[in-house]
């Protein structure tokens, strides 16, 4: 595992533990939270999950070299406009 993956996993675990502690120690109140809390939690979750995905998405190497080749590119009308080098 890379350092980015480890940090993302640690951040996600910390967020989960903090959320579970906060939910078990507060008293139950019947009031609406509003849009701000839900949107903020959604953005924070998306940032953490996105970081974990980006950190784990490593290029595929075979024998120390990336697999590269030429891929054709077409415009909106289906006409060939050239090739571009792509590595995966």
C-alpha cells in the first residue's frame, strides 16, 4: 500500500469513529438539521472517498515499464483527426 492509500484509510477510519462517538453521546432531539449539515457531510465524504480512489489507482507496469501505445482520435462527425499516445 502506498502512503496515500494509508492516509486515506486512516482519515476514513477516524471520521467513522468520530461520527459513531458523536452519535452515541448526544441526546436525541426531534428537530430538522437543514441542508447545510447534509451537504457538508456529503462533500466531506466525497472528498475522502475520492482521495482513496485516486491514491489506489496506480498505473499498470510490466517489468518496470508502462504499457503505451497509439490510440486513434475522431471528431464529433466521426472523422479521423490523428493519434495520441496512451499509457495504461
